[in-house]
C-alpha cells in the first residue's frame, strides 16, 4: 500500500441521502466507523464484491429504516472488499 492509497466508502443515510467518503485507509478507524453508524458496528456481505457496516443494536434502539437498504435500520456504510482489506491492513500495520 502506498501513501497515496485512497479508499471510498458510501454512507447511506436514513434521510435518503448518500455521502461519499474518500480517505487514506489509516484514517478509517473503528471509532470513525462507529460514529458513521451511530453505534457498535456489525458486518454483512452485500454480494461478492461489497460489504455493509451498520449499527449492531439498530433494531433494539429503534433506529429508522434505511431507504437505500430497507432490510436494515440506521445509517449504513457500503464499501468494496478491496477497500475493507486496505483498512484492515492499515490497522494491522499500526498495531
């Protein structure tokens, strides 16, 4: 991974909007992901190339349904497997 590597995350918000987040992989911390989903992070595979991160306690906390992915509640972060691996590699390198 080079210093100019950028990962792209898409924040799918409950208000129906989307926000593209471009960052160096080391800038995407657990705390950042928790802030985006407003709680503990749960992981699910969307398809062969993409993953979703969402609030683990969203149903318990009665978060609103996500209009982009109606099966989930609360804000959802979508990213590719490659970006997920880059973020994890950056985390491992920092440890």
